[in-house]
C-alpha cells in the first residue's frame, strides 16, 4: 500500500515538472493562438493571475499539490469548469468500455490458451499458438477501422460511433480487448505448457484422471499467477488505450476529454488524467498482489508462521 501511494505521488510530481516547467505559456497559447499581440497584454496577465501561472514554479507546485491531496485539480483553462467535474462526466463511459473489454480479453485469452495447449493435433496447436503474436502486433486504431467497416458499414449490425446503448459499446470493447486477449493467451499458454511437465501432472495421469480435467483444473490453477499479473497490467493499460479507441469511435469519455485538453493546451486537465491513470495502475497492481495468496495456497502464511 505504501508503494502504491508513492507511485501516485511520484506520478503527480513528474507530470507537474513535465507539463508546468516546459517552455511556453499555456495561457498565451490558449487565448491568443500563440501570438501575444492578438489579446490585450493586460487581459493576458489577469488571466494568468486568475489561474495562478504568474507565481513562481515552486509556489504553484505547493499550492496545486496541496489542493490535489483533497481532490482538487483546479479549473480547466479551456472552459473554466472544475477538472474533477469534467473527469466525473467521462469516467462512467470509459469505465464501462474498459470493464467490458477486460471481460472479453480474459474470456478470449483463457479460451485460446486452453484450446492451444489442450489440442492433440500438432498443426492445430501450432496454428492457435501463432494467433496471439498476430493479435499483439495489430495496431488498435487499424483493428477499430476494420471492425467498423465490416460490422457497421457492410453488415450494418452495430452502430459505428456514439454512446447510444449497449450496442455502441460492442465494437470499441472488442477493439480494445483483442491485443489484451492475445497477451493473456501468450503468457497463459506458456505457463500451461510448463505446468504440464510437473510431476503432479504425471501423477494425475497415472491414477487415471481425464486429460480435460487435468488440463482445466490442475494445470490451469497453477498456471494462473503469470496470467493474473498480465491481466492486472492490461486493465491499467486499457485506460490509456481507451483514448485511441474512443477517438476512433467518437465516444464521449476520458479519451475525448484528453484529446481536447492536449489540443487546447489545457495543462490542469492533462495532469489530472495522468494522475488518474497512475491511481488506476497503482490500485489494480495492489489488488493483484493481494489476490496472489487466494490463487496460490503456497503463498499463504502458515499457522505456525502467524503464531
């Protein structure tokens, strides 16, 4: 938990240094298109003072960091709205997209790994094991465009853009899930292959257990730890990938907020999104660490050790 807290604090400090210490003035870029002569200089100074950009960098950091500790990331330079309120509007849409994508990625990844390692046909096994490498190498935006062309424009089964109901969530979620499913399948297939060579698997076969039972119960349970780690990292990374996916499918969420903030030199909003991503990453990693003893009894402290 302390490491998770340090990650979040470090993310804030690094993002502040990168965004606020860079040359250039976000106020000038926002209100005068990069040309200070377009807007009255006195008006620019008033706006800088209003957002706190006229103070020394160390004072800005102390003020903003103290406010961030209580959940206040300031106001958007682009529209003056509190940044927290903007994020609160986009988080539900992005959370729904990421949650659905995670479910799809886990189901597809586990199913593909089990099918590949459980197949007795050499050619089929080799073919299934090559699919994850192909899935990892496909660019997310390209996958999204292909899915839109096939299922939205050609077959007209699903809407191509928007946030209108569950159907509009299917294509973006599949687009976001496919690379993650490929990575889970890669890691889990390798772990299943290694677990299949363990002595307890040989013993299970010797006492007459069915191969399907050995594969899905004994091998899978002991091969889950690496895949669990990969799944946790993918959940955190999907929040970053959702920016591209939401842009491709024109969904209102954190992706759209982030793109507008970057294009509009909206530094407080960009920093809030970066810190939010770090928080998600730290919390997901913490949950995965706490789940290890649940999945693998060998990691649980013994009764004697607790005493």
